[in-house]
C-alpha cells in the first residue's frame, strides 16, 4: 500500500485485513478502538473504509435481487484491494 502508516499501533495493511470484521462489529472493544483511531487519523484508510462499507451494504441489499451486479461490485473491490497492496 502506498504511504503505509502505523497509527494507534496498527498499520494500514492490518486495517485492510480487519475492515470486514470492523464493519460487522466482529472486533473486541480494544481492537475496534484501535482501528477507529487509525481511520480518524489516516485519510487513505478512512476513504477506503467508507467506500468498502458502502459497497458491503450495497452487496447485502442486492444479494438476492441482482447477482450479476453483486459479482461485478465484488470483482471491482477485489481488484482495488489487490492494486492497493501492490503499491
């Protein structure tokens, strides 16, 4: 990831790994606080987190109505994550 930072004891890469659990409230209190502090101080992760959350909500909403749209959205998200890791 371009501009990899460590903020609040967690790196940008670790934020990406835990983002899904964060959105699903699957982190313990201390992990959640750490991730929130990082997101508040890292514009790149904050922006990506917002986009990820919005996409995840859209996927959940459309999961039973339009599987092609969901698949396309997931493919775009995976491509973006992969390109972020390569930078």
